[in-house]
């Protein structure tokens, strides 16, 4: 009897240890469901905090207000590019061939926790190609998995897993806004081009060091997703949350009411547009380098437009899907200007000595940095700023001049400076709800349902990424910028 008695407590301790992340995630989720604000409130609170900090740093209320107003519409072209990234990612993900693929993929997992890890891995891998496609595709996959009631999958944890592409890996792939901007001289502001020159993908996202960080982050995030997911007896399924799994059908009517509708249901118009888009892309690849073509965000959107038309085949189906997708961009349309204004307050609201709060923060990190510590400190700086300004591309346009000037002065590999900014800057997305908007529209969840689980990811991944940025940065040497 004695061995049996002594083994039971040991087993119980093992189970308790295995449930540590699950217990922490459930406790954090209970708190966020009660206290975490909606995405718009979060953005406004961030503006208020940064504005107050700018005035404490010496900027006058008038300077803060002017910077806010000037910055509000400063990134509208970039905002519309982001809106189209979301819409076209949704269109491709909702096309019939893609829907059949998602249905087939949803039959793979055998357990609720396995399904959550599955969604996490799909999200993170897809985000390396397109962060928007990752959000929509993995959100639809989570919703399809929710139909399998036998899995007893926690729908909140599945939604959080679908968001990991945006919070962990997106900026390390070809959808990285900062890497795309740096690789294309036409996208770079003149003052930045004179400092950094053009930095090709081979010096940023295609470095083996970048690949190693991406792989490490993906594996660790998947392990966290598994251990933080509630067991079946504690899982909150979609039904428990009052969410009906599945999405409305997009089947077209079989009868036409008017002769003028014929073109809407004929593939002729789609073929015309696809042929034009294909011809344009062929010319782009024939006259420019491949890296330059795929680093252009407009080309990126054109390719997804061409793919979406081709997959939907008929204009009416394509337009119905676009109409469905537009609702998921509401948060971006109203909040992106607010974050642009916030960034302007941070950078342009200056005190009598001519310094802004952003200048003071940058100078603090640069003065503390050496060539060895620069990637680590840049990661800390980017991660901190990412809490308030979640757009990697939008922030890079504003902050890159002093970041890259500091990298030049300290003789730091310029591509690794971009990647340090990238890798750490993505992590605050795990708790900043700005980019959750498209995913929430697909899943029917709220930001507070996800943040309890994504916070566990942030707490563990942040120190790992920062240490890797420091260690791997030591393997790279400085090269003078490639000026045009």
C-alpha cells in the first residue's frame, strides 16, 4: 500500500505543474473579460496617455493639439493600403476553393488542445506570406473547428491562437511593412533614403538569423498555446459563449431577374481584369528584380485582387465577398487615423528646446547603446512604442530616420536594425487590440476574450526574442548603406 500512497501526490504535483499556464491564462482571461476596454477605447486612452506624457516632457497643450490635428490624416494612403490588404485577404480566404480547403483542414485535429495548436501554427506560417490572409484564414479555420462539438475546443483560446500570426511572426516574413519599405527606393522618404539607402530582403527577412528567430518563436508559441489552453472540462465552446459556428452561405441564386444581370454572373469581366493584372505583373517581373516586385505593397494587393477574382470566378460572388469583408475594416478605418495622430504627438509635439517625447526616448536608448547592445535596446524601444502605436509600417516611416542614423553611427548591421525593430515591435500586438478587429469580425469574439491567452505569450516570448536579437546580432557585421 505504501508505494501507491506515495505515488498519488507525485502524480498530482505533475498534473498541477502541467496546468500552470492553463490556470494563469484562465485567471487572466477572467480579469480581462471584466476590465479590458474595447479597441476604440484602448486607442483613445493611448492618445490621452501619450499627450499627457508629451506635456510633462515640456510640450505645450497647443503644440500637442496641433500635432494631433496635423497627424490625424497623415497616413491615409497607407491606411487605404492596409484596408485593401484586409479586404483582399478576406476575399481570397472566403473563395469556394479556399473554403473547401479550410473544411478539409478542420478534419485533421483529434483533440481540442490539438486543434488550438493547429490553428496557432497555421496562423503563424500564413502570416509570413500575408498577415491579413493569416488573420482571416485562421479565423475561419477556428470557426470551422468550432462546428466539431466532439473536440470540446475552447473557442477563446482558438481565437487567440488565430491571432498569433499578427503577434509573433508576421513581421519576419514578406508582409513585413518595414522590410518592404526599406527594400523599395520608391517607397522611402528622401531623408531616410539618404541615411539608410536601400536594404534588400537578403539583408533583412532572408537572413538565416531572421529564420532562426522565426522558428524559435513559432515553436515556443505553439507550446504555450497547448499548455495554456483549457482542458475539455473547463473549455468554453462557441455555444457556451452564445456564438453560432459557421458562416453564411455565399451561394449565388440560380435564376436571373433581369437581362442586365448576365454580366454580373458571367466570368467574362473577371477574365478581362485577371488578364490585365497578370500582364502587369509579368511586366513587373520582367523589368525589375523579384525582390523589388514582391516588396511593393501595391503589387502585393494587386496579386491578391487577381487571385480573389480568379478564385471567385464570377463578379457577383466576388463583390458579395468584398461587401462582407468591408465590415471587418471598420476598426482600421476609424482607429488608424487616431494612431497616426498619436504617433504625430509622440514625434512632433516639441518642447521649447525643440525636442519631442519621441526624440527623448530615442536619445535615451541611443545614448545607452553600444554596437553590441543596440539590437537589444532597439527591441525594447520598439516593443514599448508598439504598445501605443501598433502599425509597424506606419511607425517605421516616422521613426526610421533616427533609428537608422543611430545604427550607422554605432556601425550596426543596418538590416539587423530593421529586424530588431520588427521582431520586438510585433509582440505588443498580442495585447494591443488594434489589429484584432478583422479577426473579431470573423469569429464573433471580443478582444477581452483573447487577451488573457495572448498575454501569456507576451510574457514568455518577449525575453526570448530580446535575448536572441542580442546574441544573433553579434554574428553580423556592419556594411555601409547602399545609396542610390
